[in-house]
């Protein structure tokens, strides 16, 4: 009966004798002995040296020392070592035995031997898994914390998690961090649903996007993935990704998109705003034509042909405005050609001179820039000039002294244009939002002209701003554009740019 029990054991019962002459053998081994070692007890008696040589070289010295210590003190021998099995290769063996001294001085150990290779592999896999997890935990790439799904207390966390929330390890050790308290009220229903799913399924199917309260009360947007480690204790792990930068980028993209939409709306309004002048002139010319054509051919003045040509020019100008502004909306870049800023200023002046005369505005040109050649979209820059001149005209309607001064000056790099008026001026608050779309102080204004002007000037790599008129009441609107000469220098080219100085 006992033999049957021994043979049914997963390991083997064995005896090992160590004689005073230094030789050793296995006088007994149960049925499983050969399965473990690949040698029968009888073979080991004849060839113990070969069997001993199969102990892993790194373990030999330790095993010899353990056997010697057990023999000297007659203490329990318990060791684990690697053994090179003749068929299975490297395996792990565990030995438990107690020594006895025999009358002839020999020491004999009776004990139990078993193959623990599977256990060792599992332990190694667990060790490697823990090492990988520890490396991930300590790498601080994302926040990691261990908590209980029931009481929400965080019992362990890596440095990244603490850093994200502004807590210290002392706070953690004192139990002062609780993920339920970290969750703002508006996220708690969603968070509770995620915890119910975690308890029922062992994990969250999708990470939860939420916010945490930092220790200082500020908020941190995060993405949280959870997994349950023990269904009985409800202990789990959470991986927390700080998505604040992503949220900021999303906000900037949304703001940029809103800006683009606002720009498109303002440009659409601007088209209607700016196209009114050539269309109004066209209507005036067309109203004159029928009366001129009713005259007998010999009595028709030569101005009939001029009127027709002027009508065509104004229609073409209106179409050009629409085309260029539409292109600017679509592509964001102006169609630049070489142009003289002074010529563009004179072209813009043509549209407001009659109105200036009607409103009794004294207009002065002070075009003293030594260089005025720029790369510009002619239509867009003229539209900016017209818009600034019209704003100046409207700012002077409530005052009696009305003077408009348009001046230029240049440096080696750019040309500056100043449009100064003696109007009602600008308050500090008004200056702060001058170029914001739809911000206006005019009762019937749309607040699009200046925002369009800023977009156009910045698309030309220039700068636009406004300030108080130092010569009294009123304001000065200024902008700069790079000179062609400055661009040419960058390309190692030279341009001989001239200038004009006109006063009137």
C-alpha cells in the first residue's frame, strides 16, 4: 500500500549516501526517480559522476557547499537547482531531505525530489511581467494608480500621476487621494456608470474622457482606462493620460475655424461694402447715357464715349474686387505684383475726393517715402486704403474741423503709410478691439472693414495699428509693407527704387 502511494506521488522518494571515502550513490529511488533525472537509481550507482556533471555549472558550487553543511551539522537539506536532463534539456529540481550518520561514518539523506520546471517558468514569467509593469510604472510616461472600485481610495500611484494632480507621496501614503473626490460633479454620473461596467466585466470597453480636480482646485482633462485585478476585493488599476495639450490644440483649431468662418462672413460682407462704390458710379453713368443719346448726333458731346468707357471701367473694377476677394477667401494668399504705393494711394483717393469735397474735408498728401515699390495685390491694398480713408471721413462727421492727412515714409526694409484725421478719436477700450470682426462703434456699421484690412495687410507680411493723433483730436491708422528692394536684397539682387514727394 505504501509503495503504491509513493509511486502515485508527482515527485520521487530517494536516498542518497555519501561515504567517508568521498564517493556517493542513490541506494534507493522510487518509480518516478528515472522520470525526473533520466537515470535509474541503479545507473546512478555505476555512473554518479556523469549524473553529477549534469548539474548546471552555475549551481554546482552552491549545491556542493549545501551538501557539506548539511553533512557537517546534520541539518535539513533543501535546495533548488538546474539539471541538464538527457532528453528534456534544462529542468529545475527541488530537493527536501534530512541526513543521518551511519555507524561506518557515511551520511545518508532520505527525502523527496520533484521537478519544479513548470513552477519556475511561471515564476519567471511572473517576474518578467512584474518587471515590465514596474518599468512601465516607473517610466512615468502616463499616470498609473491602484485603487479600490468600492471605496475609491488610491493606494499606490507612480510619480507621473502625483505630478499631474499636484499631490505628494505623503498625501498618497496618508490616504488623502480619492478618485471619487477628484471627479468634478458633472462627470460623476458617467464615472459611476464606468465603475459599474468595470465591476461587471472586469474592464472598461472604452477609456473615459473626463476631468480631475488638481490639489490646487484647477482642472485637468484626462483619458482614463481601467481594469479590475481582483473581482473579490474589487482592487483595480487605472491608466491616466494627460490630454490638456490635446484639448488646447483642439480649442485653438476650433478658434481658428471660427476665425476662418468669421473671416469668410466678414469678407462676404466686405464685398458688398466695397463694391458699392463702383456700382454706384456705374448707375450714375448709365443714368446720364440715355439723355446724351437722345441728342442729335451732331449735338452729342464727346463725353458720351468717355461716359461709356467709364461705365465699363467701373463694372470691370467691381468684378475685379469680387474676384480678388473671393480668391483671398479661398486661398488666403494675395495675388502679388510689383506696385508703387504712392500710385495705389492716388488710385484710392479718386473714390473719396468727391465725398471729401462735399463734406468739406481738407485732404493733404505727404508722400515722402524715398522708396515705395512693394509686392502687393493692387485691388486688396487699394481696398484697405479706401476703407481707412472712409473710416477717417466718418469719424470727422460730428466735428467742425475736418482734416485728412495721408503720409508715407520708408526705411531700408519697409514703407509706412499713415492716415490721420481730426475726428472723434479712439478710447483705450475701442483701440483694443479695433481689428476684431464685427466690433464697431458706428450705429449702422458691420465691424468688418478693419478686420478685413488687418487680414489683407498681414497676408502681405505687413503690420497695421491705430493710435491717437498727437497733433490734437483724432486718430492715426498706420500700416507697413515690405519693400521690393528688401526682398531683392534677400535674393542678392538690386532694384533702383525712386520716390515722390507730393504736397497738396
